[in-house]
């Protein structure tokens, strides 16, 4: 019950044989296909959500898929605020889930 | 409908004046060409600072205002519906740092003068500064901690002051641009009659007193009413980061900021002013430039602000700027606000010209103006702020 | 020689590039994606070419012809992975004659990276072909993982061959829902239903009212008929006057509530039913990407919060000298209109003869497509009753998690008529998306409840058009160093950006 990649052998558009890439997601290797976005790799690997919202602590993943909603932000190789749906996954990329807890003001 | 007082401008200063006058029992009408906090009040950082001011009348006004800000939220809680969020008042303190060898001693001297005027200005060593702000550049050459500096969310504060004024009976008319004056007939000696109200794009409004609190647009409003006020717009730009872990705990600014505030220069000047917000973002200012009301993005200012900020907090280098906003400060040629009766026109009052300190000075300004209009004993000496002062005539 | 910069390499931008080259201009074509085609022709990356890519697209032949013509042209520089993040109007950049186009600032490299190359470009003319993104109205549960925009479902299907779910509900308004369903089906998902909010009356009025213009576009109708045929073949239920009014689940979407909608799109009580699903794709319309146009100073054709576009004349000129606009930024008219507008804009921007026969023909076709766009709006445009499906706790601003109740409470408490003040008191629109998703709906809610904004603000104003890092800003060349890399994008310079040849 989730997102998945259509296996190339069943794909009517007959894509070229995929080349594998592996990214490290929160310390765990996850395989994808060269040319995929970080979000595509995560979705195809069965992850639907990876960010936690600041105020409500709610799960978020991809919403717009085209770089405008910023719901899918991740860290890539330690750099924050990368749109997973826009960033091409490179072999060995370390992807992390950024925390956005609100500061305690006036404490 | 006739009012005791019309306040022109629904920014922080206008809203505070309306609230103070309504609190004194006057009937008040607030007029704004656009909406509340649609001008300068919505385009700043909400600084409530004593740290950037030398001893003198502006510092006294700032100190008095700060005591009022300290108690404001409790007053608002008693007056307003819960739907309005808190004004995010935080007495977080300021940390002023020198980033050059040459800048260290002037900062320490400046702090010594302020201490003499009763400001809590603590020269701290570099190690102590790093305890206050662990991520500040350890290469700073001097640091002064100002525990009294505070911050407020200026738009919520303006809306809250305005809502409070309404709760005290004030009427707020938005989208009403002042186009001219209503005047009493000239007297037998031919002297111009007193101001009895204003013409606006939404009709005429009559009042015994008209207060101009239109920030950088006050010069235009005053001119429409037949008066002259040498207030000019001074552009400023602020960068906003995305939300990030809380790593900046005070208002941290570079000591050269004071020089920029005090300066008369029209050309671009930048200086780091860095602080985090309740929303988790970081605001990074600031710039000062006189170029009329030109609001176009100025990348030279943005680049300089970014470069200077990363010298104060090196970790910001990787932070993402998601928004840049700019506004216009009401600049006065003699660096003091104008608060009091117009030099020529009876019935006309001014409460403007606070440059970049209008949020911080709003509450004190409102009390002073209220006292002058109602004839009460002023909370502060009004003479230095008088629209009739000699330094303004020289500038005009 | 005239140097034309084009922002966006979708149908409008590609057509503009091709036409400007025909007119004899030098062309720099910029796009933030790592391939050409825009959202309309999103496809697998060059590293993974597909033998039958055309199966997923309409007009794929147009795309291959245009992109081949542009990428192989000696006077064209095509820069992908180029994030345009600022436009400086001439007056600010202080570059002499005021009929010069604005200066473009862009960063080339990995999306949202921190080591991108900072470049700038001062072309003679600029064509804005920045397109549009989905406008998805908020509804309870729309922030659950598994709720996507139609554009997301389509982009993931076309560019990654990833289906957003196995059992997917498609909902919203407009003919775009059909290609979304088709793309999902072609990616192995089962589409449980397509729910179109507009009722038969609106559809008939909209499309019949535009009979003449629609009849003049057999291709457009054929495209829609093709999608409709696809629906039938896959036995996908297509329901009109129906909307998804809530999504349910705790950590992810598990079901949706659909209900019949009245003519104003308010749900009709008693018609609700629940559909179990693992994904939802919802789009109620489109939001043009206007930030670059606004930054350039272009006037907008403003018909309210949900209908605001770049104003252009009959030659696609904006109000700013040397700045043109084409495609969805001028009105939602679809790819065929975008191709014609792009071709005309590129031709004129490149110095082509305005009296040219093809230009005249393009103008006539554009006029007809405007009729199509009006019919589209009349038939499928957002109706004000939609707010009836909101609940006080429904999130309106996804970034800052501002609820509908908080928005209304603040509006009532302040009477705010300044969009800027409303944003800062409610935080709606202050988050990383900068109001791209909620800006227009918040404006519409405020206008309906209190009255239109008086501060002259539009939510589409974003002087920083994409996030940019401090280190990158600090690396911007100073204006007094003309030999810096920032000025190196002229096609004759040794630093000429690489050309991409695809597909």
C-alpha cells in the first residue's frame, strides 16, 4: 500500500536498463536508479514521509513534487533545506531528516 | 462624524497614539491610506534598543518606552480577545561586538558613556561573549552585553495596539488617503484659521486635533495639510533565513551599526544586526540608503549584509535566505523624532521621524503626545522633540 | 546581435528559443530542472532514455524537434540546473538605456546546493516562460503524507516512473485531471475515480459558451477525447459535481471523503461517502509562477486573488521594455497556446519582423486559444463555496501550520486589510514556500471575509525567487568588477555553458 516504481521490464515506455545508485538515508543504504530525485528514491523505497513539522510535529513527505511547496526538505551531506523532489540523488549522498523544533522564546 | 483627534497613520506610532488618546477619554479616528502596519512598521525587525543610543533625549525616550513595553502584554491580555496572538515581546538582551582591532576601543568607550546615563552596558571578555553566544566568531575583538535590549513582533504589536484603541472606542478607517485640510475661516487679522479636519479619498473627517504619524510619508501628508516637515525615506533591507535550530540567543550586532544609525550619509551603508525569531527564522540586517521611495531589490546591499553576517556568525554561510524585505525609515536630518504641535498650524500635531527606532519609541511617544494634547504634565521633557526646534528650521 | 534570455524551458520557452534563433538572435535558455521540457514534457533523465517515451506525452514530436533545433544551434546556450533567483530591473542595475532588459541572477549546480556557481546575465531582451504550478485548495487532512498535487503524481510518474500509490483517487477541477489519471495508470497504479468539482451546468455553459473557439481547436478536443477514451478503457469512474472534501489517516492517508458539490462548490450534506485509498492527487487549478515577472516590474492583469497573470500585448510584450511573457504566466491556456505564445514572443524579442506571416498567424491562433482559456475558466474555475468544506482546525498554510480558524479569528480581531500584516500576524505564507501554496487562497479567504487588500501587496511578490545561501550571496561579484564570472554567460565568452543535446 504505497508508492512504488514501475519495474522497467513491465514498463510500456521501455526505459534503458537502470544504473543503480545508493544513498545513505539516516545511516542506512537505500538503492535507487541513476537520474532519480532523492524524493523518488525515498518513495520507491517505501518511505512516504520524512520531515516533521515545527509546530504540530506532523509527518510530511512529497506534496507538489515540482519544487514549490518545500514540504520534502531534507539535509544532503549535512546541508539543510534541500528539496528532495528537485535534488538528483548521487551515489553516496548522505540524506538526513532535519529537525525544525521551534525555539523556546521568553524562557 | 466629529472626533476629538484624528491620527493619520496606522503604524506602530499611530496605533500607540490612538490607544493613548482614547485611553485619556478622547474620541479618536485613525486614518490610513492602506492598512494597519502596511508601511514601515511591517518592514522592520521590531527592535526595542537602548544599546545603539548615546545619552540624550532619544535615549531617555527609549528608556521610558522600554518600561512601557515591559508591561504591555499584560495590559493587552486584559483588554483583547484571545484570537490575537501575543506580541512576542522578549527581553533577550543585546550583544554588540567589534569585529576589528580598531573598532574595539570605541565600542568600550561608547559603553562607558552609556553606563554614565544609567544603561546596563556590560563590557564582557571574549570568553564571556562566547558563553552568551557560543557560535559567534571567536575572532571578535570586544563585546558589550546590554541586558535591557528587547524585541517585539512589530506587526502583531501594531495590530494589538490598534485593537486596543478600538476597544477603547477609537474608529479605524483604512484605505483613506489624506488629500487636503479642512480649515476654519481666517480671522480678522488675516491669520490662517486653525485646522478643523482633513479631506480624504473616503470623505471628510473633522476633529479638534490632527496628528500626523505617517512615518516616512509624513512629509507628504504634512504638505497636503499645508505644513512643512523635513522627513525623508531612508531605505533598509532585511534578509530572512529558513527556520533553523536555535543558535542565536541575543540581538547580536556589529559595533559599526551605531555609526550607520548616527550617520547622515545618503550612500549605501551596511552593518550586521542578527537575531532569531519566535518562528525559528533568523533576521539579518541592516542597510541604510537614501534613494527616495525606490523599493527595487538592491543586490549590492544584500551581498554586503550577507558577507558581514557570516563574519559575525560563520555558521550562517550555509543558511538559506528565503526572503528579503525592505522598507523606508522616516529619517530626520537632526536624528531626533518630532513629537508635538506644528510650528505654524494650530490643531496640527506631529509624531513621526523616529528613523529606525519607531517601534521601540512608539509607546513613549504616544504618552508624550497625549500629555501635550490633554495639557497634562508631560512624562518627559518635550522641548528637544518640538517641531519648532532650531535644528529643523536650519534643515528646512 | 540581439541577445535573448529565456526563463523556463517548457513548451513556451522552447518555442521562444527556437523562434528567437530563427529571427537571428543569440539565445540563452535557462531552466532549473536538469532537463528540457518543463512540467508538460517531464520525462526520464538523459541517463535513462526510454524507447517509447512518446506513449506518456502529447506532442512529443514537437518536443524532440524543438529541443533538437535549440540545443544544436550554434547561437544557443542552454543552461539546465540553473536556478534563477533574482531579477534586477534596469533602474537598479544602473546599466544605461532604460529599454535594456533586466539583469538575471542565477545559480548553476545541484538543486539547493551550497557550491553552485553564481552567474548573472544582462540580455537585450527577456522572455519569461516560467509556467504554473498546481493550485490545490486546502481541505481537512490535505497535509497527510499520501496527499499529492496532480502535478506531483504526474511528475513522479513521468520523470521517475514512480506511482504515488497503488489505489489512487484523483480530484479537483479541470481537464488536467485526465492526464494525471492517465499518467498514474501508465505507471501501474489503479485510479479509483476522477472527481471533477464543476457540475454539468458550469461545464455546459463554459464549453458551450465558447463553442466557436473550441470548435476551432480540433487538436485540443482530440487530446481531451483521447484522455476520456483512456478513462473508459481502464474503467475509471469519472464523476462531475463531486469533490474530495477530507482525507483521513493518522500518519498517512488511508481514505478520503467525497461529496457532491453544489454549483458554488459547497458540499451537499448527506452525499458524503468514504473511499479507502493509499494516495490522493488533488488539483483545483493553477497558479502562474509570477515572481520573476513581478521582480522585473511587469504589470499584472488582476482579476482577483485566484486570477492574476502577467499582462501582455498582442506581441506578448509586458509593460516593461524588452521583457516578454509567454505560456501559463499570461493565462492558463494549455501547452498549445504556450507554444504559439512562446514562438511569437521569441520572434519579436529576437528582432524578427512583426509583420511576418507566421507572426500574424500566431497572433490569430493565440486569440483563439484565449477563447479556450476563457471557456476553461468558466467551466472549471474555482467557485467561492469551497470554504464550506474547511473546519476551524484545517491547516491552510502548510509551512507554518496556520489553521483556518486562526486565520478567521485574526481577520475578525484585526479587520486586517493589509496582506502583509495578515501574513505577519498569522504566519500564513511566512514559511519556506513563501506563500506559493497558500498565498492566493489566504488572500481569497481574507477578501471574502473582510474585503480586498488595501496595501497593494500581492502574494506573488518574492524578490528572492528561490532560496539562496549566505555563502553564495557573499560570493556575488561586486558590480565594479566586470571581468568576474558573473558576466561570463555571453555565448562568445570562453566560459560558455555546456550545451545539452537531448533527447
